C-alpha cells in the first residue's frame, strides 16, 4: 500500500485485532461520514480468548471461538492488512511493517496486546507449553492425547501461574485427563487468584481441592527441563518430574518501536483520560499496553481483561469521532461488569451482573454471556443458538 498524499485521505490505522482493536473499528465504522479504516493484524482469525478452554475440550467449535476476520469486518469499510508493525514514527505519522510497507495515518490506535513473559527463567522458552493463542492448542491437545494412552496416574502435568488462566486450565485439564495424570499448580504468591473476587476465589479453591490438584503456593520456579522442573518453596528446593509443563505465569506488553521513544510507566504506555498517548494527540493506546498517566496515580488501575479492552475500544472510537467532528471527547471510565471463571467442564463461578452464582447454571450463563458478546452480533446469536439447541 502506498502512502496517501492528501492528509484528509489518510486512514485511521488500528494495529492489533484483539478485543480492543476490533471493538474500536466496529464502533467507528458506524460513524457518518465513515473515515478510511485499516486493521493491521497478522492473523486471519479473531480469537475469543476467554473461550479457549472450551475449544481445548471440544465443548465449542473453532468457528465459535476463532472466527475469521473477513466476515466480521465485511460491510464495515475496514481494510485488513495481514502484517506486523515493526516501528512507528509519530513525528511524520507513519508506520513500517515487517513486510516492508510504509503507511501514513491520520490517527493511530495501538492495541497490540501482550506476549508471554518467561522472566528469564532458564528452559521456559524451550520446554514449556503455552496457553495464550490459537496456535498453542494443537501441541497441548496432542500432549493430552498421549497422556491418556499411558497407565492411569503414572504421569504429571505442571501448570505455572495460579491466576485466572492457570486455575481455569487446571480444572479443565483434570476433567479431560480423567485420572490419567496428576496436575500440579505452582505460584509464587500466597494465594490463588490474587486479583479475583473473594467468592470466586473460594469456589475455585473448592474446585481445585475436589479435583485433587496439588497447589504449591509461595513457590518460585528456578529452571525447566524437558522432563522436570526445579522450584523453591515451603518444602525447599524440589525437582519435580513432569510430562508437560504449561506456562501461564505472566505476560508483558507487546509494544512496537516508537520514534521518538515514549517514556513507559510500569512498562506500559501512559495515556490520558481519553486514551491518547501522553504528549501524542494523534496516537491512542489500549488494552494490555496502556496504563493511566503518572499524574493519575491515585486512580484504580484498569484490569487487563476482555471487558476492559472492549470498553476501551468503544471509548477510543468515541474519542476519534469527537476528533473528526471537532468535538471534545469524554474521559474513559471503566464499568466493572463482574468476573466469570470456568472451573472445569460444565462448572463455573460468577460474581457480578447482579448475581453471585456457582455450578452448572453459572457455566451456562457464563458461556451465553460470552457468546453474545462475540464481535458481529449475527455470529454471536448464531453461536448462542447452536449451543442452546445442543444443550
């Protein structure tokens, strides 16, 4: 794509097609007159990450959890470039991609998300499985298939990180393995789900105990080998054999190179109340790469969650619309809608949306709530309908 010579014809470019980026584009596409819109995202499919567990277990199908971008953006005037942005020059309003394209923008939205962080621990990058994206599913499914072929109880799986991903995955794996392997959940904190609601944490603790999952708290992983992991915890240094180690212990912002460079705050890009990058009125930053500007230190941090990313995308679209129409944008205010956690096959816990609930009914409500929030309402309703008919 060639740079546009007329600044009035320069597109609004959104880098990253996750919850925040796609919500920005779909909301902005309803503005009249609609500006030129470009999505730069290397993947062909949008992934509804909170439902990866159901895709892993086969409870949902790929078209429900990972639909192609093409039908999601069809008819919205959005161009999709499958590439990776390697650098951004905010002075001349241009970006450079890995494919060698040089594009200019009128307004830029950075929503590039996060990538797993191994914290420099030896062996994690080479020997750990991930559970972060669609490409992580096939290796994990194959490992589970192999474990189910072995004599019951002779294998061990280790999950590092007892946040929401680790806890949800641990419960799901025990249900899928059906006794074929022992599951260990390791975290350096003193409790699971440190950022979750008390009710959800209590329900998760019960679910882990009921499934016989070995929880190792106050335990720090020192190194990972192909068939063992060394950690230090309450029991001292331990060398634990494993037949699969899954790393969910943390992530780091995936920020493209900016020129001139931006001063980071807590390793993220500081933005103002309208989600604009501090000092750069034509650049917005959303989701996992953004945080309140330092002057807003007293504010409650935005959660790094799907609901926060969706709300930021919608707010970013309103900010861009105000800019196009010469208006004053409203500040972004996060509305906490609650928390939902999957706790295995047909089990979940919910705090929020006017309810506190756990069990099979919570599982159905959680899944339906997510499915109806899939980008593109018709797809969400189609998926919800298919699930209801099959339940």
